[in-house]
C-alpha cells in the first residue's frame, strides 16, 4: 500500500502521515517546504509525481487556512487549481487511486445550527469559493469513475497550529504570562463558539472514510462547541492564572460567525468518534 500526501507539512498532514506509517502504508509526503517540495498548483509536477508513484491513496490537504481576502489568489491556486491538477493527473495515470479532497465547515451556509454534508454552500469568502470549486471538481471526476471522497473538516487544533490561530495565540500567551511576562491577551469576541477537535482525531476520521469502499462526502467534526472564553479559561486555569486579569476584548470586532458546529452523524456511522477532550487538548498545547 502506498499513500501520497500533498500538504504534508501542516498539522493534518503530520498526523495523517503518522497514521499511515503506523498502518504499514508507504507514505510519500510533499509540501511547499520540507524535504520533498512540490507546489500542487504546478500541474506538470503533480502529474509527474502521480504518474511515477500510482499510489493507492492520494490526499489533498494543502491550503492556507485563512478566509482573508488578500489570500484570494493563493487559496485559488492551492485549493481549486490544485484539486483540478491532482484529479486530472490521477484520471490519466492512476485511475484506481482513492482520492481524498479536503472541504471545510466554512463553505456552508451557517445560521448557527448543526451543519451536515447536505447543507447548501455559501460563497462567503475567497477561501469558501475555492473550497466550493474543489468539491464540484471532485464530483465531476467522480462521474468519470474516479474514487473521490470529500471530508468537510470543522474547526480542529493541535500543538502544531501556527501562532496566528486563536487556539495557539491563547496557549502561547498564557505560557508567557505564567513565566513572568506582563503582556495582555487581546481577543476579538470571547463568545464565539466553535468545535475544538484534536487534529489527530480528524486524521483518524479521514483514514476511516477512505479505507471503506462506499464513496461519499461527509462532514468531519465533533458536533460539540465551546466558546473562545471556555478555551481561554481552560488554558489559563491549567497554569494557575486568573484569565480575567490578562485578557482584553477588542471593541467593534467583526466576527465571521457566532457559532459553527457540525452534525457528524454520517462519519460516526462508520464507527469514528473523536477521543480527545477540550481539557486534554489544552494540556497538549500548553506542554
């Protein structure tokens, strides 16, 4: 068995690579940085890799996980064009591969209620647009006979998160304060609710999906939300700190959403459930 991972340097790629290797699957890891460099927006490079490896599994995890407008062209190149490149190369050179395309919870219309894979899309950001395009590409190639799975990943975290993500920002600032720093933690809106699933658990869901032969799309998430304030409280209390002494909210901050939550009934029907609690995740990130 052989797996090909694009976007291997990110948190999802890291944990997915570990799982594949634990299962005895030969894992070929590519990213824009690292030992094996490949830009998924370069069709000739992607075609060469897939033609030379003909893997059993192909995972498209590459993305800049930001909804900012100034990431418009990067998101389009990596997510939308990257998906087309991967699917066309597989169609030509490795038609028996099972292919996982990453979707996102933020590409759906969100009214605060639990979102399933059957909910309508909403082009609410350049990131969402790119994700929507990639899903339609996956559906088109599925109609041509490719085994294209889609997993819509909801909010998930790990110690590998970059500092600009709120989870890591909170954990890092709390640690600095515990070490004697006088800085403050500035948060936009403490009441925002999202899922805080561990990225390693999400990787297990991806493997669970692609290892079985029923080809479909599914949301991947815990279905349980916590507010940013709950995350702050958890991190600061574990270090013996009163968070209210160090946290300041930013007035007039515009949030993307007040609540983003999945309905993971379909992926759970395969026997998958997240194992890591919010408390354990906070402990991991603080260590």
